[in-house]
């Protein structure tokens, strides 16, 4: 039995344990499965598909609090309304750490100085939770003032003296907002913080990273960033990007991929991602068959891991689907973001680190926006046609500067059609009506998470 197939077998056992735990201890599941008439030997199919709203409406019925909880974790609610709240226990995090590393979570990590260390750049927007065992060579950093940025530069350039050796960072990871701010800051600082001959491994998490930003990270840090896909409800067990298939795999929760227009499982194409937390990685607030609200592209079975490979395709509420039998995503916020990051005059969210640093520094801003572009996609399904409206905030007066607006819309549409070639055909066949609407800065009511 290979390591991965052994792991898959363990996950099946953990799934069974989870279902039994939920039936015995969690009120919502006790009631839901009893209603369905299945009491002995539960299987996943006996459980209803739920979502954030189900948990919100029945919050206490989802809890199993055999002791006082340690943390409240909240989702950033990425452009999708209210956040999801999870009560979590220290043991859950430790179980994930042990599963991923094979090491005891409370035992001091034996650090060897030639290994270098990692820097983790984050804000507390998802709530405070256990971050690492003692001695693990990861330095958690915040970035809110120029002094923080300058201290980071110092650590990046000069490292730390540990056990009589000079140790340098070899990896930099962070939430997308502060990572973009730090990268822009280093860019305008114009100082080489890492030697020309070396590079830092980088990882960016929190939301989609566009090609424009991947190129920028590569030019500043010397490496193309890896990404994570995860939900705070299942944190920190995120899906990691696989070196073999390039897709993502979860190891600490159970995945199901369901068709876009019914609850049938599918192993290929665009699908709705449904997750089940696994015991012991989630104990206090199990979520079984939890629809993430996200559509993913499923790429078949990965040859290296035996797991189904997937990539984030977009939030369902921001995804415009094709019509007809084999439904796919025509475009989502992913393509819109890719296009807007290539354009000028787009109004962007100002992340707190950017705001604070450039309130006090003498450095100029970089010649590109650091924040998340401000836009929304409104979708209305009519009998024959899907009406989609992309509302984009711009830094000029769209109603006054008519010519500029016309050019912007034309360029945007051209780039979007390149990004998602199915759009033009859908418009020509009458299945899609697309409206691009430019809005003045700060006129949209958007729910952008502060770490973006
Ligand atoms: Zn893979």
C-alpha cells in the first residue's frame, strides 16, 4: 500500500468516526438523519447538504462543547455576505499539525540553523488561533506601520544569529493584502533585500492571486508564489497545491464534487465543492456535506496522490454559467480580477497596511495599485438569457469623462473575451447579455475582507 493510498484509507475511517460523532453528539445531525430514517451505520449520503446559512440559523445545534472552546474563527466573507463563525479547540489544531508533520505539537522543535526559517505575514482578521509549536522556525509578523516594514527588511537582509550561526529566511508567506503591500514597499524602496544569487520560496493565501501579481512577486522575491485553497471553517487544514498535477488536494477534510445544477457527483469539469470536516481535526463544530459556495474545476485523479485534483473557479454567486446540458462557468470574479489587474484607473480597496505605511513614509507609491479591485458581478437568470452586469469602480468620473469611459469599457471587454473565450459565443447565440457599468470611486457597497 503506498503512503497516499494508506492515507486515503485512514481518511475513510476518520469520515466514519466523524459521522458517528455527529449523530451521537450534535443535535442538528441527530435530528436530520433521524428524519431520513437511517439510524444505524450512517453513510455520508444519509446527511443533508448544508451551507453557511444552515449553520447560522441553527448555530447552537451544530455545537458539541464538552469543554470551554479556545478560539473563535471567522471567515473573511469574501464578497459573499456574512461571515461564518467556528468555535475551535487547541487539540484540533494540534491534530492537524501532527497529521501533516508527524511531529508532536507540544514538543519543542529541534531547529538546525542551516535550514533557515520562514516569515509569516498576517493580520488577525480571521481571529486568533494556535499558530505553531515552540521552536518551529516560523516568525509571525504583522505589517501595519513603516517601522514594521523596515524591521522586516532588516530580518530579510541580515537574518538572525541562532546557535552562533547566521540564519536567513528561506520562505516568505502571507495573506494577500499585506503580501502585496510589502512587495510594493520593497519595490519602491529600491534596496536589494535578498542576494541576487538566491531566492525566497513564497506562498500567498486568502484570495485569488492574478498572473500580474505572480509576475511581480517573482521579480521581487525571485520565485513564483504557491497558493493555498482553504476555508476558515476547516482551518488550518487548507488544500495544498500539488507539485505533480498542479491542482489542489485536501488532506484533513473530505471532498465531494457535485454537478452545477444537481447533486450528482462528478469527477471532471466545473463542479460545486462540498466539504466534510474530519474528526479529530474538527471536533466542536462538525460540518458534514458543507457546500462552500465555491465552484472548482475538477481535473481527474492525480497520478501521484490518487486524489481528485481541483482548482478554484469562482464563488457561485459571482459565476456566470453556460446554458444547456453540460454546464460550465463562462466567467467569474477570477477572470474579472485577472483583467482589472492589467488595467489602469481601476479603483482598488486600500488595505490597512498600505494605508498606514503611506500615511507616514516619504517613499512614493508604486506605479500600480496594491489593493483588491473594487467591482461586483450581478447575475439575473431570465428564461432564454442570462443577464450579467459587471460594475467596476474607476478613479475618474465615468459620467463626466465619457471618452475615457468608452475606452475603458472597450479595453476591458477585449481583455475579458481573451480571458474567457466562451463569452463571445454565448453573447452571439443570445444566451448571455453582458453589461459593463463604470461607477465612481467608493460608490459600491462591497464586502471585501480586510486582509484582501
Ligand atoms: Zn496532485
